[in-house]
């Protein structure tokens, strides 16, 4: 796979400590050899190298699972809670106006703003997500990569960017384009995962999708370099599935250099290495659990064709000791693709093997939801292996 090397997203330095994460087979993308880099100059944490923008653009257009197919497009409880937290930061804005959300997925956040009286629009790479936004909320969003869109400058009062910046190759340029959309003194509402409390990260925290890992200092630096001034910062260490930082910023038009509060590279490295040690122990627990659960089992089905399954293949040996008939995923966009040579299929295939082939649920965030669906909705009686509960 073609990859791209990057300088530090915060200060532009080109040297840093490299920490390998592992090799992952990702459906529709290929094998990724993931590595973290900690900037020697400012302690910024990021992945380097990363998959080329073209590969990631294809992934987010076709494969990223933000359409909530198993819930008919409706957001999960964590998303609803997050939207309330995010909206609280704009309560004190002086007036309603025109809002534009970058990476709006199915448009639920825009629907909430629409209820409040905002004139809303947005964009997302996924045509499937755009269809859900139209069907559920009657919001017509643009489809495509934000970086490639031709948009009129200065016509927006509020830009929203929820869990987007951690995915982009050049955050400062990305923020700069967002700033160009805003009217004078327009506002930006942004949220990203926050580099605190590694005990709250959960296993598999470092995925190939999150190529930038922001501390408060790193986010403030990128905002400042792109012409924003932070007005309010809220860090939620108890957020699920990981801590987040939410910021409201005002467009100033004055691009400033890197802030004078860099993170300590050695402290960041110690945090990452301590987490990876804990993470390895958790994957070992899962490996042992699978080895015990699959004693005497010849073949299984994996439920879930996402990043967790890619990590499961990479970090456990027991999964390779049985024949995996196929991977099941509710998202039709993934059907026919392969992970580690195993085909991803739809839910209909499960009925063919009821009471015969065990199912391993390969998801942490939605394990209980999937389990109840299998038992109560599909009424499966086959053995179901849960890795977490």
C-alpha cells in the first residue's frame, strides 16, 4: 500500500521517536503497518507514515461504518449524549445563523441545530450517510472530501467538526479551509479524542483511522496556526468510549506560530508505552479466552467487519487456529470484501448455520447490543462468544 510520511502536525519538525503498533489487514484498504511518532520538538503524537490520502478517501466514502445500519440510521446512546455535550458550548453564541458541519455523517447533529432555528448544511464522504440524512432529517448534505470541495468563502456563522480532525492528513490546512468558510468573527465547534487518562482508552485505542492524537496543547496549537482563538475548552475524561476535548473557537484571521506550551516528549512516550503494555495484556486475555472457548471447535463465524476484527486478527493466535467461515456485518457496503482473506457477508447468511457454527462477536462498544440482537431478534441458539462481557 502507498503511504505518506508527515512532519509534525503541530510544529512542522521532522524527527521523532517511533513506536510500532502492528500490522493490520483492513477491508477495502489492505495491510497497514501502523507506527506512532512522538515529535522530538513538541511532544505531539501522531501516526507516521500513514495510508495515502487516496486510500483513506475510498475508505471513508464506501466503508466507514457511520450509517448505523443496524439501527436504521438512528444514532446510538453515546452519540446522543455527545451531541448534548457539544451543543452546550454554543448556548452563549450571540445569534443563530448559518451552520455547516464537516464530516456530518447521517446529519443528526445538524438536525438538532435545525430544531433550534439554525439554517444548516454539511458534507460527508459517504453517499449512504447522505441518504440517511435526507430520509431521516430532510437535510440535503454534500458528498465528497471536504479538502476537495469548492465552497463560497465567508458565508457561514458556525462550522462544526465532530471527531474529524483526528482523521485528516494535514490538520492545520484543514482548519484553515474551515476558517475560510466563516464570516468575520465566525465560530468553530470542534471535538476530538483527548490524550489524557490512558486507563480510560480501552484496548485497541490506536486504530489506523485516528492518525492524529491530540493533547490540549496540540489542539490549541493547530487552532492557533490556522487562525482561530479558543474561547472555551471542555475536557470530558469520563466520555465513552474514550476521553474527549471539545472546544469553541473564534476566527481571528491571524495565523500564529506554535504555542509555547509543548508537551514533554518523554512523558508522552512513557504514557504510550505504559498503555501499550496494558493493551498487550488485554489482548493476551482475549487470546486465552478464545483458546478456551474454541476447544474442540473446527469453524466459527466472526460478527463485525470493522477495525476491531482487523486488530483481533493481528493480536491473537487462537483466531487463526480455527476455520473462519466468514465475517458477518450489517453494513451492506462491506459485503463481498475480505479481511485476512475471509469474505464479509450479510446477516442473511447466519440463518444457514443456526445451532451449528459458533459466533464470535468482534466489537467492544456494541457487544451487548449485538448479543441481544442475535438472541432476541434472530433467536439464534448457537454458541456465542463474547470477548468483554
